[in-house]
């Protein structure tokens, strides 16, 4: 993992281009220049692509008199309205009061749609001269609709100082809901530590593209990043360094709760990972008794993998596992808890199988659903377990078949192929950051694959969703993360959200090109891939 580590489709794509009104710009050169100020963004020119778009009628303009009207019976609707107002006020300069008073004008956020097709995360956006209305069955859908509204406004709306309008949203109706329920991004905070503020910044970026899971890789050989009261040296000592020998760091329980709160406010569920039984040098260095020989190794600041292992036969190992999972489960309201399981090269197969059986039972004891890297399928996944596939083109047929067989037997899969979705892979040989063990991953390669058909033989219903992990051996701050995540992250987000019929590189790259000015306005220094005809506003 870190060694580190059709006719129907074309028809659907053409429908999207026509509906979105972007066919006229698909051949635009990279320096096409700003669009006319009086022309609002086409209704379907967003990422991820929506389910359906029916353009038509006059645009809605946000003005100094605009109010944001919310459902007075829902505290969450009110909070989403305030979130939207906070996003729009700095650039527009307008007051944008949030009110629970009913009215037919302004920006209207409405819960209670009876359209079952919208599900828990879908929404409908209708724009006309007098108002723009977002309706949803549940708050998450309302929030996702707000992200679409942001993308339909000029990119300058993301600036934090007053900008020149107009602030128009094209007329018509857009209906949207996700393809997959599990749309995730992983942040490795173990190789290099990232502050609460840096994690929050990434959460905001994920939310814009309707990602709904944040997988936090909280432990590895180079650092233990979460306070565990019953084993305090894990964080105090095991978290005291990072790759290259920097000072490291860890999250207190209060820090972790703040990350959880912030993620929940953006409708992301946090999936914490404690990597076991390998990738455990930070724990082994912190407590000698976790080692079979009773001798603690030194802290590790390199990037090799596969050399560490908990002592499977020792009873204290399971006291440790129980305590860590118990405390982490008590902190985490989400349903999933990730126990790693990858690259346990220093653990015998027999010990690995025995350990994973016991570790999975502990996760179940504390009411969580097990997630593990796909090596979990080499043991015996418990009923309901989720395996995260990170293989790539050179992954052996036997290993792939092991995953396929598990999926046929009921194990759900989250797909994270390393040569498609690992955001730390270099774009080209000239990329300064990142690694290349899975090959170079340009923007088109990252986008142009189908999760439903990726692993031959896997039942389509076994695919729970997709994830874009970012490992941080070479990444030290938010700027590094953003250079590697963007513009590949939006493509993975689209694979998770958008209907298969919309999947087409030639139309996607045009919509992605329109995201360039928005990313710049958000202060994201993204990789300007030559594969994309980048636009300016």
C-alpha cells in the first residue's frame, strides 16, 4: 500500500453536456479568458456532475436585499443557512440575514421533500427570477445543495474580501443524489502530524465536493497521534516525532472531539484508524511489554514498511487492543472503526489470522463496524466487515481473487486503487512531492475508471464506495496536501457521487477546468495539469 505503497456511457455524457450548456466551451483553449460578466455559469457546470439538469428561464440574482429563508422547525436547517451566509457575506458585501419567516423570495432552504429518490443526501435546486430554492429530505442533502449553489456562483464568491458581482445563478432545475453512500478521503497524520486547524481546512475542501467520510490514519511506525488515557505514553512518547525527526504531535481527546464536531457540521463522518498488528513501531517503542522480547525499539523516523509487529501470543497485547479500541469507540459517534491490517510482513500468517479474529471481535464489542485494508480478506472477515482495496496494476491475481471471493461472500468493499486514487503519487516524473511506487498518476488516470467494474468478478452491490487516501511521507503542511490533492480529489469525488452515465473524461475535464479559478480564490495552489484546459473567470 505504501511501499511505500460504450454507447450508454457516451449517450449519458452527451446528455450532460447539452443539459449543462457547456458544449460550446469544450474546445476552448487554456487561455480563453473570462466569460462575459452578464452570463451566469451554466446550471450543470459543477463537480461532481449532477443526476439531471433542466436549464431554462431567467437567472436569480443575489442582491443587497436577499434573505436566506430556512425551515423554522429545524435547528440544522438554520445552521446550514448560517453556514451559507458566512460563506457569501465576505465577497458579496451583503448582510444576507437568515430568517425563519416564510416567503417566496430570496434563497430558500427547505426540508421535508417527499421525493424518496433523493434519499438521505440528495437535493433539488430550482432557480428563477424571484428565488433559488433548495429542497431535501434530510439536512445532509440540504448541505450538499448549498455546495452546488456555491459552485454555480462566480468563483470570486470564495474570496474573503468584497468583490464585484453580479452574483447570478442560472435559471432551471437541478436534481441530484449520490451513486455511492461511502465517499471518503483519508489523511495520514502519522507520518507527518497535522494540526487541528489544518485538518479543518481539509474538511472544508472535502465538503465542497460532497465527500462524506474523513478517514484519519492515527497511528503508524512514525507516530501515535491520539491520546489514550489507559496507555498515556502512546501519545506522549510515541507521538513525539515524525518522518525526518521533526517534533511530531498528537491530538488530545478535546482536539479529537473538535475535529469530530467540525466534520459533523460539514456532514462528514470521521473513520478513525489504528493500524494493527503491523505499522506499530510507535506503540512498541512506547511500551516494552508489547514486544515479544520485552525490549522497546527506538522511535522510528524513516519511511520503510513491514518491519514491526505486535506480539500476537502475549495476553497484554489484547489488553492493549481492548483499551485503545474502547476509548476510541467511546469518542467516535460514527459507525466505522478501521483496524488497518496491511503490510504485516513481520507477522506470520497464522498469527495474523489469529490476531485479526480477536481484533475484529473487540471492534464489535464496542458497537462499531470493522474496516480493514484488503489484507483482512486473507484472514476471516466478520459478517458486515468492510475491506478497503488499495491494490494496483501490479497486484497479483491471487491477492485480487482473495478480495473477489470475500466480496462474493458478503464483505463490502471500499475501492482505493493506489495507481488511481492515492493522492500522494506523483503526477509525472517531474513532480517534486510524493512517491511513485504505484506509478505516475495524472489527472485523467485518476478519474478514468469505473468503481463498479474495477475488480472483475466483484458483485456490483458489494462496492460500498470509493476513497482517496493521501499518505504524508513527503508532505508537511496544508500547501503540500493541496498541491497533491488538487485537482485529483474532485475526480474521485465525482466517481463516488455521479451517475455512471455521466462518466466521460472529455466533458469532465471541461467542468474541472472551470474549477481552477474557484480553487485559486480559495487559496489552493493546485497542480495545473496540461491535460486540463484551465479557465479564468
